[in-house]
């Protein structure tokens, strides 16, 4: 080859290197850009961040807006909250601690061997046998207290206090029988690390992973604010997007289940840790043993039909098959067109996230959005997920710009997660009976609920954030929430009152969601109250308020 041709060839190479990343060809990248820009337009997604790692190459990009009011563009350095993808990060932290050999931990370590006799469960068999593995794979069968996570936990309740009260959780299915997603018990895995290392989960996350990985813009909610955090948006009943309430972004004891926020740039470092099976950067220092690392991605609990259906596409209804079989430690284990796919979703009041690892291609990707959130999760996240899978695996996409916007139609009807509320007016007759309901009810783990009468309607206050009114239905009441939970609390709760006393006051209030029942007992100020510190704290607070009010 003459020198001139060689120089031209080199110039071409350099040019090609500049115009497209090594992960995608420039054609692939422009097709991806137009697919995503079209989708965020038709689905009212404010902004989206994407990070991809394939072998040693990385690709990051931001689409749309990080802030609609200020018209700030989302970039690869915009920070989005990853929600429950935090769970896989908590599992990775444990992989790191197990690998270090310093903490006498294994995936099969029993909780009681680390935490001792102060931590028990409703069932002695669970107390005696439950391991990190059982918790990380959601197979304890225990209730998940999601109502508590959503209502918001007062500042004075510590992670340790809450964990010592887990014996109040009901048993919803048999221990180790199958998968049952659980936010509150997941914290216990982090608490085991806290006890062994004598450091908070937040400290450990930073010292063991975020700092070594140089994830400099990653934040943990409740700890540090990020200047580049995308503004989160949610939709109201009419489908209109509005800026979400910042009080929602405090998970407090629930941190290890969902409080990490990161940029696409930072997530390439995290994805690299995954594709290299535990190294800081390809070819560099190993911080997690490969054997321990691999443990995270084996099926440890089996999905029952409901979960498997929710996380699968089947032929011939859909043109491709996506089979979800089980769950490792913070990862669903699935097959897409016959390829092994490990993935997890996250969502946090407007933020949505999907992380995906293709172990046979040593590639991984993650993307996140700042709206419209969980009510539209499947229709906004799935079209990007399946497009990315095809792109990474080298298939032409079965979704195009039309079907991305109509997804899951024409293959399946869209199932709204929100059922229409049946609102009735309160009659005068019921007003006379309202006094039977009013007062304060409490539960040692779930906290305290107050029922009052405002404008002839029963109103409720629970935790830091839950307020609403009780609408009478044929059988009981339906809880109609006020902001900030109005558009983010997905399950409509039925509320009923039980056990009328001889003083004509109900003794219990019961919340019924799809999977769980939460019962609170009346707190009589002059009565005897047994139970935990939480109840005592709240009682003290009530007494102080009463005393203060007498002097104002
Ligand atoms: C745990 O750390 C605290 C300070 O952070 C220290 O005072 C305490 O002695 C430590 N406990 C153990 C058992 O190492
Ligand atoms: C860490 O990341 C920052 C950018 O976020 C970069 O400027 C710095 O050079 C990185 N440090 C190392 C040691 O790679
Ligand atoms: C998009 O895909 C659908 C279903 O596969 C097909 O019917 C339609 O013609 C496609 N539209 C375009 C513009 O390619
Ligand atoms: C009570 O009703 C009045 C008149 O309908 C209304 O102005 C007021 O805001 C209501 N109060 C509350 C707390 O809902
Ligand atoms: C409430 O009443 C039911 C029967 O209606 C009874 O089984 C239950 O024990 C009562 N609970 C309490 C705490 O009194
Ligand atoms: C809630 O109550 C309505 C009737 O008021 C009923 O149709 C529905 O099944 C109940 N939901 C649950 C979870 O029990």
C-alpha cells in the first residue's frame, strides 16, 4: 500500500473513531437516537440517560430534559435515582465484603449468627435458619410493609430499631417456597454488613465501592444533594406531567432498598465492575472474587406464575420470547431469544431505571428516566429495554417507532395499574356514627395513624406523608389520598374498622392492599400501652403536644 493510501487510511480511522463510539456503529447510534427521541416524545418522558459497556468500550448519552421548567438538557452526567436497582448494589457490597475475607461472611451466613437473639421473626423456623441468601433472593415469605415505606418514617426511628421489630411482619407464604418481593427484609442484609463492619450501609457503600470505582457524582438520598440531579416528574389522573414533591425522596431506614442516584457516566464504572466480574477496571485490581461474584446471578428463588407472567413475553402473542424464570441476589434471571439476560428494574416516584447484564456477551447497559414513573413503567421502559437487547445481541428490532409508542399494543392491551376509584358522598346519617372511628391507632412496626373528622368526612394522617380521606363503600371505606402520595401510591387501599368497644369506639383499623393486611390498634391516652419504643416515643410526643397546647 503506498504511503499516501496508508495516511488516508489512518486519517479515516481517526475520523471514524471520533464520530462513533466503538460500542455502536454510527448508523446504529443514529438509529438509536431517533428511536429514543421519538419514544420520549410520544410517551411524555422528560429525560433519559443511557450507559452501555461492551468489552472495554463504553457509550453514554443523555436525551431530552433534566429540568423542563429551566429547559436544562439531560446529558451523560445528569444524575437519576435508580430506585430498586440499589438492591443489586447492596448485594454487590456484600459480595465485596464476603470476598475480602475480613468479616466472616458468606452468602449462606445465618442472620442470627451475626445479629444475635434480638432479631426474631414470626416463625421460629425462620429465626433459626434465615440466611443472607434467603433475604437477597426474596424467599423469606414474610410481609413487606410497603405501606410504611410509602407513608414515610419519622426521623427518630433507626434502621436498627426497625430491624428489631421485624417479628411483627406476617408470614404471607411458606419460607423458601418461592419469590415474594420484599423491601423491608432486604434492609436486614445491609444491617448484617453494618454489624460486622461496624459502619453504616451508607459508609460501606462509599468506602468499599463508590470511591474505589471513582463514582464521584453518585449520591445516596438523605445524605447529599446533587446539583446535577434530574428533576423528577409524575403524572396526575388526567395524564398531565407535574414536578414531583421533594419530600418523597427520603427513604431513611429503607436506603439499602432504593436510595442510590447516579449519572450514566458513573454507571459505566459500575457496569464495568459487572462485565469484568469484579474488577475495578478491565485488567486491573480484582475487588470481588469471581466465585462470590457469580453467586449473585444463579436462580435462588423461583418465580411463581404471577411474577413470571409479569416479567415475560411469550410467543405467539409477541414476536419474540422473553422468559423470566427466577431471581438471584437483586437480579432477575431471564432468557431473551435464547440468550441469558440478567436484569432488574427500579422506580422511585417519577424516576424509573432498568439495569441489564448479558454475561455471554460481556456487555451490560442501564438507562433511567425522570418521569412519568411507575404508573406508566411498562409502557415507557419496556420499549427501550427490548430495543437495547436487540441492538446488543445483533438482531433487527421487532419494535419500530410506531409500536414503541403503542406498546404493549398491538400484541397485548395496556393494563392500567390504577383502577378507577368509586367515590360516593357521605350522608348525614353516617356523620352521627363517625365518632366511633376517630382517634389514634398504632402498630409497633408500622407506626401511628390518626383519624379525624373534617367537613363531615373522615380524614386520615399516617407517617410523614400519608394524608387522605375515607370514602364509604358498600363494605367498608376506600382511602383517597392527597398529595404528595396521590399519584404515586399504586394500590388502592380498602380501609375497615373492627371491634367496637362498649364505649362505642372501634378498637382496630385495618388496611387491605392486594397482598397485605395492616392492622393498627387504638391508642387510649389513659390506657395501658405495651409494645415497642416507637409507640412510647409517639405517645410522649402526643403528651408533650397536649401539654404545650394547654399553655399556648
Ligand atoms: C464501632 O465504631 C464506633 C465508632 O464509630 C466505636 O466507638 C466502637 O467502639 C466500634 N465498635 C466496635 C465493636 O468495634
Ligand atoms: C475520577 O473521575 C473524575 C471525573 O468524575 C476524573 O476527573 C478523575 O480523573 C477520575 N480519577 C481517577 C483516579 O480515575
Ligand atoms: C411497525 O411494526 C408493525 C408491527 O410489527 C407493523 O405492522 C408496521 O407496519 C411497522 N411500521 C413501520 C413504519 O415500519
Ligand atoms: C371544607 O369545606 C369548605 C367548603 O366546601 C372548603 O372551603 C374547605 O376548604 C374544606 N376544608 C377542608 C379541610 O377540606
Ligand atoms: C376482634 O373481634 C374478632 C371477632 O369479630 C375477634 O376474633 C378478635 O379476637 C377481636 N380482637 C380483639 C383484639 O379483641
Ligand atoms: C376493596 O373493596 C372493594 C369494594 O368496595 C372490592 O371490590 C375490592 O375487591 C376490595 N379490594 C381488596 C384488595 O380487598
